[in-house]
C-alpha cells in the first residue's frame, strides 16, 4: 500500500508523458524591457500549466532574450503537452542546437518535419546541423531534396556547396557557391567560401576578387524565409533590439526596413544617439539628403564627439558631389579619431583630387 501511495503521488506531480515541471525563471535579473513581459507570461503558465501554447509562448520570449536553457525547458513542456504541434518541436531543435546539443537538435527537427515535411527552412536548418556534425552524406541528401523543390534558394545552394567541398567534391561545391552568388550577389559568406576554394586551387586572381567582394558584403545574407524563427526574433522590442534588427536589415540591403527599425528605436528611446548616427548613412543610401542632414544635426547636438556622425554625413555629401563640405567633415572625423583609416583615406583622396584640379586650371 505504501508503494502504491508513493506512485500515485508521483503521477499527480509528474503528468503522463514525462512532462518536466515549469522552470523557475529569475525574473528580477532580466533586462528592464524583458522583465514585465516574461513575468506576465510566466504567471500565465502557472495559471494554465497544461496549455501547450501558453508554455510555448513563454519559451519564445525566453528564446528571444537568449536564455536558451529555460527556453528549451518550456519548449519541451509545450511539445509534450501537444505532440502534434510542429512549431514547438521545431523551436526546441533550434535552441538545442544553440546550446551545442546537436544530436538532440537533429532528433527534434526530424520529429518536427515529420509533422510538416513541406517546411523548407526547417529542412535547411536540419541539413546545416548535419553538416556541422560532420554527417556529410545525410546533409547532402537533405540539401538536394530542398533544391529539388526550391532551386532558387541561395542559402541551400551555399550550404550544399560547403558540404560538397567538405566531402572532397571541390568542383561541384564551387559550382553551387557560384549559383548562390548568382541568386544573391551580395552574399558575403558565399564569396568568402569561394575565395578560399579558389585560393586552394591556386587561382589567385579569382580568390582575390571574391575576397574583395566578401570584404564589401561580409555581413550580408539572403533574407530569412523562416517565418517561425522570424516571429521569435521580433519579440525583442527594446530600443537596442530595434537597432540590432535595423543593422541586420541594412546588411541584407533592406534599407527601407532598416530605416523603420531605427525610427522605432528612437520612439522607444529618443536619446539613443547611435540610431541618429546610423540613420545618416541609411537616408544617404536612399537618396534622402535632407533627412540624413536632420539626423546629423541631432547626433551632433546630442554628442559632438562622435566621429562616425561627421564621417557618415561626409560620405552622403561626397556621394552628391559636395566635396568641399565633405572634406571639412572628414577633417572633423580624424581630429576626433586620428586612427580612423577610412576618413584619412577619403580626406587624402579629396585633397589630392582638388590639387590636381587646381594644377590643371593653372596650366590652362
């Protein structure tokens, strides 16, 4: 009887299916913008502990704020409470990979894709993890499956190229990398991988060309098609998070989206000078010189000692042929930061150009 009573108590505490307890979350230690939202989501889980969506939504917030261990615990609960849910198993695989648990991540992603085999971003993620784990044959098989359904995916072409090169099929891998660049010319990592492959093939001119393109586009990737992970990333809504999202959009040549994210950052924190500094460049790239100048004035008013403000607006003016004004701004930038090589280079170029122009006039 005593053993039966203990077993009954255990069943009441631990529901069937091995669902772990609600994790303890140190809410007070969280960033200010996260504290209220995660605290409210945690209270909702305590009110509805058997609701898979409530548990999963708490996991998404923790995932967004990069607490992957607690996010994993919430996703495990959500996936076991609702075994037919694709998104909880899928996100569980994501955070398991972020925690270095590759075998568990592969299992979770495979289980998720059994529920939704048509979700190509999930297949790409699975193949990426298989590549990282050195399971090259499996990775190649999954990438080829993706490309049979979506041949215009630059990310799948890039990852398949890396996989083939790792498997010793260099020529085939380089062809895939070239395809990835044809589909997305500013794909920085694809240029870098090709630069290394050409270097190893002793083709130094092509290696140098792709290395230069990598340096120009080094942080640019094709826009993400993963609607589920994108939803997680949008949950971080502090001013700094909007700036991070704006920088990421700019790297992907999504200038309009980058501007919107920086303006949102200023709505949340009007004193965030870095948003003004970045907007100078972004508005300059979109040809809106008046807006760029407005944010330059705001940045200088808030902090005149930021060399980036002067440099960024100098670049805007340079692009409009207003060289003399640009010279003054580059001078200010190097006065503040004497080690700022780009400003020195631009200043030297403009002064040399002006000298040549004056000499030409004198010879006439």
